């Protein structure tokens, strides 16, 4: 049978995705309110080392408290930190967020990312990564999970660890290198939604089976596709 994939690793990635759906089910996207590009950016900046549900709630709370992202940019750091009290290192996060929003306002005249929708994905991500506190993971999140709907793969620590153990990403790769290794392997028919769901499914696997230590390879749904899992058979 003729393969749909020019690189056999793309077929491996597709099989991994199917196995994860079979184990964990489908994952719906955020509601439209949480797909605003600035909301997505803010959630990413304040979300480092903080559980996703807390970051989501904190992002909503900031907008509810000040009414606009421009007002958040003008707010005192202590006030932002108070709203972000459930975040990890709220004082550091508030300073980073204020600097990020202020940089956008200074360049664009408002805290607005509409211009990004006119840029090629790589160019848009390069621009986003010039902002304080924004790296590859957050830039990909803005491009993929917001209304921009681009095929950009979010890679967090869980995702990178799983992909390293499968052998699809070099063992010592950082987020940028992991992104560069995986993006060419994404099946061509995957939509932005598929790419988002893939990240969330791999992340869930990393949280449940493929932990930093104490691997549960015996019950892992992708063991047949994983170099580490095969070695532990």
C-alpha cells in the first residue's frame, strides 16, 4: 500500500496520535473567549510552573479586575501580583507580564496582536519571541491555540520528554530544537486543531505514564512506537 507520508517518522507520529485518542479520548478546544490572541499570550506568560486551570482563572481575573489589557499594562506590579497570588512566583510573573504588555503597547499603540495574523507563521513567532517572557512554547501557543489557527506545535517539558523517549527528538534537545525536529514530521493533513490536540494528548501521557522517573511502560498506549518502551520490554 502506498504510504501517505514521505517520512516514516510522520507515520509513527500519526500512529502515536491515534493510540492516544483511543486511550484518552478527544480533547475539545477552549471556548472562543479564551481564544483571543492576547488572552492566549497572557495565559502563557503567567502560566510557567503553574497548573493550567489556575493560569486560565488568573488570566480571566486580570481582565475582570482592570477591564482591558491596556489597563493591566498600566497597573502597578503589586496589584497584578495580588491577582496572581495563586501563581508560582507571582511577583516575578507580574513584572514579566507588565513588561510584555507594555512592550506591545509601545510598539503597536495598544495591546493588540491583530497585525500578527498578516505575517507568515515563522515571522510571527520570531516577533512574538522578542517580547519579554515569551519563548518558543508561548509563541507557538499564540499562533496555534488562538483564533490565528496556525500549524505550530506547542512543546512543554512533558511533551519534549515523551518525544525524546520515543526517539523522535534528540535526547538533549531544548524546546527550540524539539520544535525544529517535530514540525517537519507533522502529518500534512493535520489541522491546527489536530496539532493542538496532539500536544495536549502527549502532555497527558507525560503526566500519567511517562513521568520524569517511575515510568509506567507496561500500560503505556504508545509503547510499540517508543524506543524506551521497547528497551524496557
